[in-house]
C-alpha cells in the first residue's frame, strides 16, 4: 500500500519539475512584437513629406488660401506698408501722413504728419523711415509713439522709393538713377551710388542691396558694405516691387506682365511667372509670394512659382506680420488683412 502511494507522488513531482522548467525557459525567451495593425503602412513604405505649413498660420486657422480678409480704413491713398513687430504702418501718399494700426486687430493707433507725398515706409528695429517723394527727403519717426525724430535730405536726389534696411543703414532709391545709403543713428548720408534710371524699390539679402530700376528694365545688385556695383540684370519690364525669400529675389514687373525670380548668387533667372495685370508690390510670407496689382492680387508658391490663388482686388503696398499678409487698397483708402 505504501509503495502504491509513493509511486504516484514521485510521478507528480517529476511532472511538476518538468512544467516549472518549461515555464522558466519560456520566460527567458524574447517576447515577439505584437502584430502590426492592418491600417498601418508597411515597414518599407516611405515616410510622407512634411507639409510646408507656417505654424503661426495653423494656430490661427490661416493655413489655407481662402478669400478671407478683413478690411480696415486708413489714411488718404495708402501706398507703402511695413510691420514693426506689433503694428502695421502705412505711407499715405495724398494725406502727407503715416498711419499706425495694431496688427492684432487693426485698431488705429495714430496718424502722424510727415513730408509731401510719402511713398515708402521701412522699420529699422526701433524707428519708422518714410520716403517723401515730392520733397527729396526722408522722415524718421519713433515707432513707439510716432514722434518726429528728424527729416533728412537724400544725397542723390528725391527719395521717392520703397527703402531697405541692412541692419545699420537705410538705402533709399531715387528716380534719377541713384540709391542713397543713410546711417539710421543720425541720418548722415554715407554715399550715393549709381544704379538704373527710375530706381524705385530696394531689398537686402544679408550682404547685398538689390534695387529695381523702373525706367531701365533692370535690377541692380550692390555690395552693402561700400556700394560697389556687383551686377545689373535684365527683367521683363518696368520692375517695381522686390522681396527676398531667403534664397532668391522676386520682382514684380509692372510693365512686363510677369513676376521674375532671380538667384541672388549670380542674378540668373530662375523663372518668369505670368501676371498680366500690372504687378506692383511683392512680399514673402515664409512659403508663398504675394503680389499686388492693378486688377488682381496673386499668390505664388515660392519653391516653384506655381500659381495658388487670384483675388479680384486692386492693391499696391504689401507687408507680412509673421502670421498675416497686409495689402493696401490705395483707391479705397483701406488695407486688407489676409
């Protein structure tokens, strides 16, 4: 009887030992990854390219190009526009004033007297510079409160264009075919350099100043340090607005019915994109090029010039505030915020 009971006990112990040993072996083995869900892409599928979207626009639900703009009244015939980090400034050609609007909501913050027929406005980091096209002068206005800090005579002739700031100096195109370099600290003229007849707008690429010559169908490139002419480049006709996209210059050819993209390294033409209605001003918003014009406002994709949108809106000056594009509707005495 004892032997019959003892034998099953031995067998049970042996079975238990074997079972525990097998469990230990399984615990030591690596656990396989769970099966991939059927809606996930296969491991070999290439990653989708990142969408070229501006995060600031996404946050404000402005990443799509719908015709959604807000219109704000402003001074008499607004022309040039600029952004000072918080506000939009407008040069009011027939009002002899500049207007200041809060960019967040378009609230008017002031209108300030300047010279005769102001055309362009440029921000230098603290102050607003205004080109007075009928006076041959520029006016310096304190950005914080609009106080007049001085009016300075332009060295080469009437300062009647859209200006550029190079980090230290203001460059002022003149219709007689020069561009003047003026020190922002005190308004001292540091030089006047020949470009093309009808010089009207300027842009800075980090080392060079580019000037559109409305009367000679060319664009001039000068070294910012000393004004040396580095090149003159032909464009389709009557170049006016100009903007830098970080790699290339974009030019609105008012008489040529096209927007031209020039490579800044050598001035070669990257592309000419049709805009047959008198393109005027141009601005880069981080991914797109906005072009004002006589009949339409157009939007192009910066990477390849593809047309993205056309708005039936006569406009002139353009500015980007980091999230929205502002465009002057001159004849309606207003600005649009896109």
